[in-house]
């Protein structure tokens, strides 16, 4: 499963935050990110740069899934797809462009995809 | 480091959780997580239905590593393989409104508050809470997925699920 290996974010006030300094991306103020550099374990996108238009919001999260076989009860493969999302209008969070780093291929979409 | 999450079944007034990894969710006429043939559902007489007790499933974080979850949901592949006459109803229930199942599901609200679980798919899922939920070790999060099984008189007895069905829980994690 691909994962985000490392990241660094530069904020609009010049402050730089990186993975070593904060526990989680949840601590990064998404409305003040000016630029992000993301290193992933996905062979198709080992390095990714995101330059954010002022006023946009960028979010990075992992879309996870846990499947349960209803017959055997067996918990199946834990799906884990890193997602980089840019939302151009903070007032319209339902409008976004996402890059899904799915292990079977990279998906660029404006839809909310589940796997 | 991603959080480690498991699916738990909750029973009793407490309620008490049981990890379901490798264990069937057995729909029956009793409130327990025991995988046995006691208190089975029975093919109803003509024109009647047999409903199970409500099963309450919930995600539980084993190790969190400071993670946060949001947009928690549940869905199926959209096609029931349980066979003719078997319906699985589902709804989300908040932790504050959880009550122990002490009798069969009544059937009230079928098609309104209780919906066919196989109507929820990856493109139209059942929300179990928007969050965000700050995850903690050995702590459940988000709402319960409540389900019950309904047998119609058209079911073929004895009935065992002949198809392997997969339920999916999804969430966004940072």
C-alpha cells in the first residue's frame, strides 16, 4: 500500500512545518499553506509538489477502509490510499480536485471516491 | 504511522465490545456476540416475517499514534448474496442513543429510518459521522452501524449464506 513518507509545508507567513515537527497533518493550518512538497512510497509519484493559489485550501489525508467478510467474519485487507486535495473555495468544501495515490494507479478526480 | 483499527460488535447495556476479526456476525434472537447456532432465525409462516435482534458494530482504535479520523462511513457492494427472502436493514446510531437490544427488531421505519444495507455502496454510503474524531488507544470512535436481518416466507430453509458478502467501513485519516 502506498503511503506518504515525508512532507514539508510552507505557510503564507513563511513558517515551514514538516513531518518531524508535528505528529499529524491535522496540526497544519490548511488555509495557510502556500506550498507543499510530499514524498510518497508510490512508484508512480515518488515526489509531489503542490503550489497553492492564495485562498485555496490544501488537505492531505489517507482514505482508509476496512473490509469484513460477512460469512467468515474475516477482516480483509486494510485499504489505505493517500489523497492530496485542493479546494479552491473554502466556502464550498464540496468542490475540490483530488489526487488519489491508489496502488493500482494514480487517479485525478473531482469526485469523492471510495475503494 | 497509521492507526490500527478493528471492527467490534457491542452487546449488553454497558455495552461490551467483542473484536470481530475472524468471527462471524451471527444474526439471532439474542443479544450476544457468540458465534453459535443457538437462538436461530426461523423461516416464518406464510405472510409473516422473522426479524433478528439488532446488531451494533463500531470501529475501535487499537493504537492511534496521534491520528484523527473523519468522514466515517459504511457500504456494501450493492448486491445481496444472502439469497431470496433475506433482507439486511441498517442505520447509524449515535453513542448517546445506543440501547441494548432486548427483543427482535420491530420493523418500524423499514424503508425510512432503516434502509436496505445493500442500497449503500461506495458511491452512496451510510455516514457514521463526519467527525473529526481524535483517536485514542483502545477506544471506539464514530457512530454505531446497527443492522438486523429480516426473513420473509420466501426464504429457502435451511438457509446458509451461500455467497461471501463483504461489508466495508471507510474513513479519512490524518
